[in-house]
DNA sequence: CGCAATCCATACTCAAGCGTATGGTATCCT
DNA sequence: AGGATACCATACGCTTGAGTATGGATTGCG
């Protein structure tokens, strides 16, 4: 029980460092990922860090891969439980729209794309998700050629939305307005 | 001996530094904006820089504001020359899609949103452009409530596209596929 | 011409952050 | 128990890049 809660572990594992790194990234961006700062956060010093990782970049790499694998089974497995392909897409939109936490890391990585290490990870993840959307749109009745483009458009809209409303705090949209936006998006992007 | 490719001013102005900064940003991102590096690029040293600017952040600030003002009259004035509101939007899409250079800086800033200084600038620019789109969609026949959301969706799609295809080099889309994507986007987002 | 004002170079200081060296303490295993 | 292994602290070196001090060069202008 106290294995993964707050309670001060006496010793740390590499995974602990990776998780802490992801939290820090979500909060303050990739640029804030410094080993001494992280160590302070975990109540230890550099000495510990350099036992687990050879370099700072190694940590970032490991953390990113950890996030990538974690996010793999997240949305996709959840959405495949919806049998009817017609309902699947709008339902996916609504669910994604109403979660919050999972998007934080993604948004943080999105606004840190000038760090070369995150580019390939984001490329892979985005690629997979777009392909997933492509299939979904085909199953929803779109001809293949259109399904690809609609998937691109949809995922681009998702990415852009995160940037505009998460990172930039464009005029804080209200809760009702947000719901209206989501429904508008569904109506516009999903074939009747 | 000193006859380089560029006009080679003998002395530099603050504006020269700002322009050079924007070029550097477009090429290598905000993170690469260092005063000694930039000085080398201009064939001078730090001594020059710190005469024109009090600090590195002052340069970034000035460069961003310069970019913001420059981009102001760029797209908007050009598009207002198209009288028919129905043709205006698809035409805007096509033009924007076929330019390249103006998007480089925007994309570079987009992937550097973890630098606090660029956030307010991008917020202002994005806000203004979205409002512009809102008006355009209203003039194209959408009811006001929908026009706002369609504008948000459209601009988000633009931002996301830049991120996915510019920054991440998602499977380098071909020229014909790109045109098809643009037309698909027009067909999907612009009311008939 | 000659003196200001403007622009630039050189040579520093200083702080941040990564990485290393080395020794200490806890934990496991037999 | 007691050594081996895993984890951590302290202290240092090194590099990068920002900012300062100061004097030299160039230009505008009276």
C-alpha cells in the first residue's frame, strides 16, 4: 500500500526518477528538468541520480519512453470497448474532452518540441493516433481517401486546441462554451 | 576581402539585431538564441550587442514585437482584397497553404512555448486571427454561435497542422496529397 | 579639422548546471 | 554475523553563456 503513495521510500528506483521527471515536465515543462532540482524534489542529491542514470538525457529518454508505453494502452484499449463504430467516434471525442490530466504531459511535450529528444517520441505517438483515427473514420463510413485526411484534420484540431487553450491561456473558455465547442466539433468532423 | 554575400553594413542597428534574431529563431528555435552566437553570425562581438540591448531577454522581446507587428498587416490586408465573402475563405486557405516562409517563425514560436516570453505574443496573435476567422465565417453564412466555434476549430487545425508536419516531420506528405488535404479541409470546414 | 556621439572589441567576472570521484550507509544474502 | 551489493552524500572540476568594464575605432557635424 505504501509502496507507491507519498510515504517516503527509503530508497529510490530508476522508475521513481522517471515518474518524478514526468510530473515535473507536466508542471514546468521539459526545460525545467534539471537533475539537482529533481533530486531536491525527491529529498536526495545528485549522488543518487548518477547511480541510476548515466546522464540527464538518459533520464529524459527513459521518462519519455515510459510515457509513450503508458499512453499506448490508455485511450485505445478504452475506446475499443465501444462496439458500434458509429457511436465510437463521438464518444471518443467526449471522453477525451472531459479528461484533463492525461493531456497535461502531452501539452507539455508539445510546447517543448525544440528539445530534439522529444520530437521522435511525439512523432510516433501522433502517427499511431492518427492511424487509429483513420480506421475509425473508415468504419464510420468515410471512403478511405477521405478517412485519412479527416483523421489528419481531426488530430491537428486536437493538437491545436491543446496549444491554444492549455498553453496559451486564450480567453479562458467557460464550461458551457467548451461543451458547445465539442459538440460543434463532433457535428462538423464526424460524418452523419 | 570583406565583400560577403550580404550587403555588409559597416555598423549595425537594433533592428538589424532583431531581424537576425528572427532568422535564427526560424532556423533553430528560440532556445538557440544566444548573444555570442548571434554576434558571430553578424560578424561582430558581444560588445556590439550590449550597446543596443540591455539584456538577452530585451532582444527576444523586441524581436517578438517586431514580428507581431509585421505579421499584422500581412495576411489580413491581403485577404480583404477579395470582395466576395463566399470565395474569401477557401481562397485564404489555399494561399496560406501554399506559402511557406511566413509559417516558419510561427511554427518555431509554437514549439517554443515553454519560454514564458513568447506566450503572450502568441496569445495575442492567435486571438486576433481567430476573431478574424469568426467574422469571415459569419459573412460566409454561419450563425454567430457556430461561427465562433468553427473559427476556433479551423485555427486549431492550422496550429496543429504546423506542429505535426513542420516540427514533427510526420511521414513527409507528398505534394499531391497535401493539395488533397487542403481541399478536404475546405470541403469539411467551410459551409456550402 | 576636431570633438562628440555612436558603435564595437577585448578581457574579464559570475552563476548555473552537468558530470566525476570517493567514501559512507543501508539492505540482502548465505 | 559479515561481506557483497545497492543506494546516497559531499566535494570538486569543467563548460557555457550572461553580463560588465574599459578602451579603441568610426561616423556625423559644428
